[in-house]
C-alpha cells in the first residue's frame, strides 16, 4: 500500500474508491440474502476503517489528511452549527425510526463508519493527491466523484429518480465539505457532519414534507432542496467571511 501511495496518491485513492463501492454493494446484497439488516455492511465498514487507520498511523499521515484541529477558530465557522441542521432536516420534519431495533443498530454503526471512510477517501486521499497539481480541479473532482459514486445505489434497488436526487445532494454537500477542509485545514468537522448525516437517515421520515408535496418523491425532493439551500448559504458564508487560503500540511 505504501509504495503505491508514494508513487501516485490519486491512483491509490481510485483503487480505494473501487474497493469501497464494490465492497459496499456486495455487503448490502449479502445482508439482504441472510436477512440481518445492515450487519454485513457494518462489518465491512469497520474492517476497512481499521485498515486505513492503521495505514495512516504507521505512515504519519494524520496532518496530511487533515485529521487534526482546525486552523481557524470555530467562531469564524459559525461554530459549524449549519452542519447538524442540514443533517437533521429529515428528523426535524418527521421523526420515525426506519428500521426495527436490531437492524437500526447495525444501520447506525455502518453509517458512522461510512462518514469516516468517504471523507478519508474522497476529501482525504483523492483531493490531497490532486491538489498537489491543481487545487481548483481537485475540489471539483472530489465533489463530483463523491456524488457520482452514489450511482451504485441503482444496483442496490433505488429507482432512477431517488438515485439522481441523492447524487445531486451528494455533489452539493461535497463542494461544501471540500471548502470546509480547504479553509480550516481539518477534515474532522467534515467527518463529524458526514457521520451524523448518515446516521440520522435511519431516524427521519420527513413525513411533513411528503404531506406537503403529496408524494414520496416530492417529499424527497423537498427534503434535498432544503438541505441544498442551507448548504449553499453556508458555503457562501465560508467563501466570503473565512480566510481565503490555508496552507494544507503536506
């Protein structure tokens, strides 16, 4: 792993993306076959997280990947309050656990580690590898690739409209998170938000939005629309009121 990382961090990241996407899809199918909720995904995400954490620790990549304190005060980032608000939209407009108790535990644990993995892979290795040559291109590719990666949900039973809605939301959030990383020099707020956002998906129905829209798809579009508006507003604030450049540690 170390030799490949040293030779080309971008290729290293792409390989991780393939392993993660294919592995997650296979584990989801296994969970459905054996009827254990998200148990297989949870085990896969925990194991992959452990492998990457050991790799990061052994090679001293904590600062390189932004696994350190933000370099600007929390106050300048509005104490990151918009992030949990974005994550909680579904719950705010309708609290309702989406699974039975045991599957809900597996889902929650799995989503906790998904937040860590996806940030480390997309905003960590992929973005940092590309940023060495062009920061702007790295930000765009990191966000768009993160969104497009969700197209795998089509293979896991999502209909086309819901998959597209999720992709649009992921791309929007991807831009917000990569800006947070660049401006603060830290990936920790991104990981915390991502994990919270994913975990809360098992507790929010957004039923009020479904009732307003008159359909499940309409409610989903309203749900995502509200999140995108909040993310865009926060992104504009970050662009305008935070330091324009932070020298990310190599």
